[in-house]
């Protein structure tokens, strides 16, 4: 089944979508993102941008490394419409995995999904390059298509920009996209931390509740127990906590525990089952289910990505860990 990139109907879903868009905005403002984009663009000469799901206007056009040809195309309504159609197709096809497409003019662009559990928050996009040298024949096809659309663009300026488009060998381009994919994993991890940690104008009681949860994370915690610790009824605490954090108490607790697990798994000698129990999960089946929902993959697969395939005796998958 294809991943759900569009929220279902209802006020809770609308609120969830707004929360996810807020997470993307937080990522865009983060030092990690800004520094990586700066280094990537300086090293590759290609633009890199992050856009939330549902925003088909590519933010690549705001990059200092935007392709001049693409910039000219964006100034014309008909040509811009073709670009937006490609962006929509890109989003649909890159819902769960990296996708590379080629526009009608022969320029290549790639999108890397940023996943939070089973949902796609946004896409890292790069490209606007050619994988083979531009030709006169190719440019004539571009002009013919623009004429068919009734688009009016300065042909001389367009031709100059077209032939100035950067050409990248296919294998080199694939390596660059791989770098973006690895960075996408980092952003996905950061997005989960944002969902856990970020709260605006948080009531003191919620700050106290967060502290209580952190202090008793390894114990069996109930909503009523935490509510009592901060002097609230369970019903009222549930409403205030959801309003302040954007998460239910259960989801917040699960995400906090998963973050602890991920921190523990940075040690290659920590077993997955050990990290699960030490983070407060009471059963391995529950842990497997929650980890896959939040991280988007099995805990054993996550650990293998960190340290390579595990060996029997140290990092066996949870299904086989005692």
C-alpha cells in the first residue's frame, strides 16, 4: 500500500498536518539543515531545498544555485505550470523512497522523502542538471514545446541558459543523491526529536510533566499518574498536554522512549532488547510495533544502518533477542 502523504479529513487530521508542517519549518531553520545545504551547494554546485508535503512550488528556485534555465522557465505561466505538474508527480512517486525524474527539457531532478513513522513530512530536492550534454536538437524540441503551449520567453536568453546548464555524469549524480538520502535520515531523526521536545508558551504544569516523565521513563507510567504528579485531573491534563505538545500523552511517551532507545543503540555493543527494556517498554512485541510506527523501519534494520549487519551474540534483531 502506498504511503499516505495527504492527511485524512477531520479537525484532528488538519491539526496533525499543521503540526507536521511546523516540524518541517523547524527543520528548515535548524543549524544542521542550513549548514548542510551550504556545504552541499558549495561542493556540488547544485541547489538543495526542503519543502513540506502538499507544497508543489519548488523551493529550489530560491537557492543561490538555481539553474538559470529553470529560473527563466519559471517566469512564464505555461512553462511554470509544466514544472508544477512535475513537482506533483515527484511528490506522488517519492512518497516512500527517493525518486529521480526528468522534465520535458531534459533536466534531471530528485526528491528524497523525509519520513516520520508511516508519514511523509516533506522532501529534500536537488538537481536541475543534465546527465548528458545539451544539443541543438534538444533545444529545438524545447522551443517547439513552448510554442505549442503559447509560452513567450526570450529565445536567445533561454538558449544561452540552456547550453550553460551543468552536465553531471550519471554515476556522480547518483552519488550526490545518495548523500542527500543519508542527510534525509538525519532530518527524519531530528523531526522526531522536534515532535517530542518542541512546545510554544508551554504551561509550567506541562514542563513539570515532561520532567516527571523523563525521571520515571523506565517505569510503567499512566496518564493519571502523571496528571496526579502535576496536580491535575486526568481529563484536564489530557486536554492541556495535547494542546501544548501537539501529541497525546501515549504518543509522547512512546516517542520519548524511542529516542532513548536510539541513543542507546549508538553503542554498537548494546542489544536491541536491552535498549527496549531499559527505556520502559514492557514487551518486545509492543516495542517492535511502536518502533516501526515511529521510525518507519524495524529496530534491527535501524541498528544495522548504524553499525552494519549485526552478528549473533551482540546485536541480534529483537525478534531473536532474549
